[in-house]
C-alpha cells in the first residue's frame, strides 16, 4: 500500500468487529502496513474509529492512527478483500 493509493472501503463485517473491540476495550494484536510499505504489528486497545475526507481510520491506545485499508489482521482475523 502506498500513501497515494485511493482509499478502498473495508468489509462491513470487519468494521463491525473493530467497533466491538473498541467497545470491549480488549487488547488485540493489530497487523498493518505503513504508508511506506513496511509491515508492523502491535498489541493495543482500539480507542476509536473515525472518518476524515472519505477515508476511515482506527485510533490505537499507543497513539498510532492507521487507515483501515492498511490493516491486514486484528487478533488473528484477516481482513477480507471486499465490502
């Protein structure tokens, strides 16, 4: 994923799972690609989901903000390729 790629909406079911994790304040393993193309993973709580400029983001309790289409998996659940 590169920073100039247009936002690709994620699966509605996966979005619902992210909302549930945020509500539960459960610590989860989030695996994602950075805009530079590097893979990262961290054990965090999902604090909030937010939409800006027609792009969706997750805010993590470690201060990171990740665009949702950069996420590969959360707590072992792979993100589907479609909505």
